[in-house]
């Protein structure tokens, strides 16, 4: 059986893995030979040229260090100030400094140069996320002939948003160097197809840019999931129960509306609190009988747009408190810290409403975890953004447009008033879907597809896309020659 090499921006650290994804990928590597490759988290004066191997909690990990400047351009710059906002359709929040692309490309080259000597001919390489789109191109340019798959954890942008990204043609050409590209949702596959089928050979800077040949790349939706069984168990663990008791002491009979997110503008946090404000404004009977808890630890806080989102959220929470709080009743609590999974599971279980309203999200694992943690005899209600990938697999949630805070407020009211029978019926269907889309099957499904479909042809019965180019495929050196040469 071929070895599996997982590549991601960061490698997993010591101690219990934080999320279901890390657990699932660890499991893959414990069942198959292979290793995990990525950045060590260390910034050095000179970039490492060779990876260091380390065994962490039984996992083989190969790591490289990056220079401070490269890391800034690659991570905070091109990845998180250009690709992240553009892929989430927030061009208004993108900072386009096109020179960051050189650092992004350089880091991908550094990854490729350090990884290539570690690869055996039949290793299967699985690359994760938008930080590493060029990695297959860089590996192939160095001579790698391995099967290489890519999984995009965030949404794929519309064609217009894609055109706004500097060097987007090179990035799309980079995607065509993968054997398999996995996306979260069918809408992402559709957006990719829209670009791939309608791209016209264009001229740029006076020279002709050749249409990209996607005929060797398979693109398919592989919706990621969590481990709902594990969350069901965690939700009744001693640590979860302790959290529930702590909260119950404070809340009494008040019903809990819960939001759990990284503090990120894509998660729609200000709009969410505004919807709650409207709920209280329009339904005075609910005051004193509900409480909203928003857990949102800061992330990427060196980036200005993240600080601004944090300030906006502080202001809105302050406004709601100022307007509705009484000496003996607080309408909301906003906690800016991360919790361990058992405590989160306890919070999910005691919540009457899980409020998951990103403006756009690849999948959203909080929705999966909330469903997994519910009490089957008294389940809470999921209010879910229709713009999360999760909406495609959870139609039994109350689906809302998160930009329409009146609609979200009304969904909150419906959730709070929903009779037990309807809550059970909806939750039973949601749990079945969460189990069907569990993270273990996701990982195995992607890898099986990547390893077994080496020479497969598209089947009429599967939701698979192979894209044929209207032009002759360019040879690799030609294709690369049409790109801006990256800085050495
Ligand atoms: P994220 O944008 O990070 O992931 P999400 O899918 O919600 O978003 O995953 C968040 C994870 O972090 C969950 O496992 C959650 O439990 C955890 N988490 C969130 N807040 C926490 C807190 N306060 N304390 C502790 N843990 C917390 C990206 C994409 C998503 C996609 C995932 C996986 O943006 O769309 O679903 O990758 O592919």
C-alpha cells in the first residue's frame, strides 16, 4: 500500500489534537505508513532547506522553518489578506499588495524543495488549503510524478472575485497540476466549473495567455464533517457536565442561544448580535427568559481587518447590553477565549439554539459539533446560514440569510417557540446527515479516490467533473513560461 504524505501550512503540535480534522488525519497516518509535512511554527534568519523529522504523539512529522519576511508575505499577506477575503467574497476587505505573491510562491517552492527528497515514487501526497495552491506545480517542476490531491477548506470564489486576485491565472494553472481537487460543496464545484469552462484565451501585458487545460484534473465535492459520535459522548462527560452546572447556576431557567466561532469577519458576528437585538426589541416577552452566549477567541489579530471586526463586535455587544440589561438580568455574554472540546460539547448540549450564521463558510464544523452534542430527548435547534457549505447537507436546520437580520431574528423566535416534537424530528434528520458525513469517512473517501482513480474515466452516475480544454494542452515548461517568474 502506498504511503500517505499530508501537507498543510502548520503541522499538528503536541498534546490532544484540537479539532476533528487533525484527529481524522492522525488516524489516517496511524493506519497507513506516511508522514505529515509543514511549517514548524519557527521563524529564522535563513529558510531551512531540509526538513527535520520528529515523532510527536506517535506521528511522524517533517518540518521546515521560514524566514520572518517570507512568512509575512505568504501567510498574513497573500494567503490571509488576499486569498481569504476574495474567496469569501469580501473584496472590500482585501489588501492587494501584489508583491506578496512573490513570498507566497517562494514559500511554496521552499516546501517543494524540502519535500521532494523525502518522497518515494508511489507516495500519495495530500495537500491542504489555500496557502499551498502552487505546491503541485512546484513539485512537478522538480520532477515529482506522484499522485497529488488538493483539498480546499474554504469556499471557491465566483469568477468575478477570482479575477480580482493578482496572478489568478497562475493559481488556476497550479490547480490544474493536481490529480484531484476536493471542494466542500457542490456550489464550489459549480463556481470552479464556471471559470474553467468559460475562460477565454486572453491577452495580458501584450502577450497571449493560453487557456488552462484541466482535462487531467478531477474536481469533486467532498463535504467535510466532524465525529458526531465523539461529541455525543463528550457532551455527557464529567468536564462537559461541570460546564453545564456552572452555566445553569447563573442562567437558571433561561434558554441559551449559543454562538461559537473564531473571531473572523466571515463568521457574521456583528450581524448575528444585531439579529439578537431585534429579537429582544420585537419580542419583549422573551427578555429575562433568554440569554445569548457568544464565544469568539481572536484569530489573525495582526491583520487590521480582524482588529476592526473585533472593535465592531465590542461596540454592538455594548449597545445591546446598554439597551436591554437590567441590574438583575444580562441579555448576553461575550467571551473572547477558546475552550477545550469537552467544555464546548457541554455548552452545545445545554443550548436551546445553536446560532451558526457565517456570511460565507467552506463548511462550518461548529454546526456539525452542535448537532452531535444534542440530547436526543430534548434537542436544541440549529439556525444556520444558507451561505455555509453545511447548508447543503443540513436542510432541516432553520436556514437563514445572515445579511437579513430581521429574518435571523424571526428564525430565532421560531427556534425558541418550536415544540418538542418538531425539534426531535428536525434533529433526527440532522444527526443522520452528520453521521453520514463524518470526518473519518471524508478522509478515507478522498484518499481512496485519489489512490484508486489513477486512470479512471468519469462515470455518468457520479457527481464528478473532468474538464476538457478547448486548446491543446501546453507542455509544462510552456505553461510555466507564461507565468511571472517567481523571485528566487
Ligand atoms: P474555520 O474557519 O476555523 O475552518 P469551522 O469549520 O467552524 O471554521 O471550525 C472551527 C473549529 O474550531 C471547530 O472545530 C470548533 O470547535 C473550533 N472552535 C471554534 N471556536 C472555538 C472556541 N472558542 N474554543 C475552542 N474551539 C473553537 C475552516 C473553514 C471552514 C471549514 C473548516 C474545516 O473556514 O469552513 O469547515 O476549515 O474544513
